[in-house]
C-alpha cells in the first residue's frame, strides 16, 4: 500500500544509508515522496537534495519539519 500523506515533508538521514550503488550520507536532507508498506515492512521513498531518489526505513531518517508529527 502506498501512502502519500507525508508528501513534501522534509527529512534528514539519521545515519549513513546504503542502498545498492548509492550511499546517502549522515545529515543529508531530502523530501519524502511516499511511504510504502509491503509484507509488514514500512519503507519511505525520499528524493534527496543531491538528486538521488531512494528507499529508507523509518529508523534511517528523522523528520526536519517541526510542525509534522510522525510515528
């Protein structure tokens, strides 16, 4: 299931994120595109400011927007 309720919310990498050939470095910022739940796992698709688009787990990121509550 795809959830776009966080579309446009700013986030930051809480740690280095390694996905395939791409590495997103700690503190890199980006914008959430959507959340994807599959087989009980939640993944977030993020378009990072450097142009890379990748999936991350909720533990990999922190929300930067102070007016957004996310669990």
